[in-house]
């Protein structure tokens, strides 16, 4: 029976059962394509100047330290995928191989959300997908009203969020050098400025679907002053309350799902967690090898998650997106001439409904939010034109 136009434009994908244990599609070991650094003013340099070196935080350090001097990134500025786009253009203009066509280009955080969805019970999300030059660009659909509401909700968590950044400041030495005051405590490497980020861009694949992912990396476990030592020396740094009960252990194991997914996707082998008391004092630290986190959680009498449904769902969602979105790529087969106008973008969205699944749908062109200087309200116009002209 022929499907209606509405059915063709709205496709629902249910969640896999949490008990699923079938072998998951293979995930290719990530390969580093390039890195770039956000400076204190948020500008980008295509180097490792924002890289930091691991240096263990002193036990007993106070994660409240420096809270009043912190500098927070302006969350009202939506940067979309600009850093990742600029990095990929820089790679190709250096004459090096970039992403593989036929797949997904996005932030590691987007793939983490999809991957952890089978065990997410409360928070839904929506993402935008736009095809361009043989790839699909994906970002969180995050209009101003939703962003404002999230900031309002998160304002009460500012202190807890800060302690994560503070732990990084105690646990790392910046490549740009330590910026200490005379009265700073032992191990403090400089006041927190969340504008500063070191991003790695990797190429990988799940099954036959190519992925190009960008993500912030906290530090490298390498001698001070050495060049980027590779993904296998990268580390993620996290904090958690000291575990004193079975309930707290269960909550920590739930958090380990996101920690594992973030690091596994980007090829980061090590996650260190600093355990703090209620006042913010670090009491102990523990290193978790990324590959062993699922085994650790699975060894409990009642595991709160396991990786098979996560990887299956990730593959199913991305396969759904690629199969439907990629054929709508408006990029001219022969490229774009110098004076040609850009074709109209084709905008898709897919949304996650907790405990149910994911819906993919095409956005009516009249409902696409326009943003000056952006194609489909998302990609920089100069980047789109460069992509279409280079064919």
C-alpha cells in the first residue's frame, strides 16, 4: 500500500529493549583529524595553545576556590557548528584529508545524547539535520526561548557546575603557562575562564556510517611542554560526591553512562573522578579506564545500564537519518558557479521522547527559523558556499 506524504515525512523509531544483548554494530577506533583552541576572548586558533597537561589535584583542595573570579562564556551567543566547520575547512585548505562523505558531522555531545537515550527517562531533546555536500550536519535544536529556560533552571546549579571547572584548574597545567597569585593554594593553575577550550576533531564510523566528531578534551597525560601525544594519552576529568550509600553508588553508576559514552566516542582511554564532600573538599580520586566502565557497572547485582542498547539505538537513529536526509542534499552535482545563488536548504529534525523513541520529520520551509548570515538558520553562508564551489 502506498504511504501518504505525511507518513513519508514523519518516521518513528522505537527504543530497543533495555535487556538487549545482541552484538552491536562495530565502532571504528577514532582517528585524530585536527585540533583547535578557543582563546580567552573566544577566538579560534588552529593549534594546541589551549591544551592542558595532567597534574594530580592535591587531596583536600577546596573546589569553591576562585568562584567569585570566574569568567563564564556568554551562553546567549549561539555558535552553532562554527568551530567544527572552520576546523574542517582548515584541514582541507592544508591539503589534508577531511571527513568521509556519506555520514554525519556533529559535536560529540550530540552523539552522546542519542547513545544514552535508551536509559534516559526524563529529558527529551530535538536536533536539526541539514544535508550539504554529501554529509549531514547535526546540532541541538536550541531556540532562544528554550535556551533561556534552561539557563534559568541551571542557575541554581552554578556552584556545582563550577566545582567541575575548579577541579580541572587543580588537576592541570595549561600549555600557555600557570597564572597563579601569591595567595593561590597548592595546585591551582589559574582562574576559571570557560571561554578557553581545547577541541579535538576525529574521524570514525559506526557500522558503515562515517562520523566526524568534534569535542572538548580536558587534558593529556604527557610530560609538560610536549606536543599533542595522541588520543591514547587524552583524559577526561569529572567530579562526584563521596559515595557513602548504595543509593549514591547507583546514582554514580548512572552518571558513568555519560562519562563512558563521551570518552568512548572520542577515543579517550581514561576518566578520572575527584570525589568531594558536601562542602566541596576533594577527599579522593579514582581513575576509570574507559573500556572497563561497562564491565564495572555490569558486575553489580542489578546493573543500571549496559552498552548494547545504547550502541544499537545510536546506529538505528543515524541510519534512519542518513537514509532519509542524505538523498535530499541540494548541493549541485557539478558545483556552484561564482555568481550562483545558494540553493534553498533542506531542513530536517529528529526528536527524542523519553521511554518511547525517536521521530524524524522534514521541516516545512516556511517554518525554518531564519538567522542572518546562516543557511537554514544553522551553517555559515561562507562555509556553505565554499563547500558547494569546491566540487
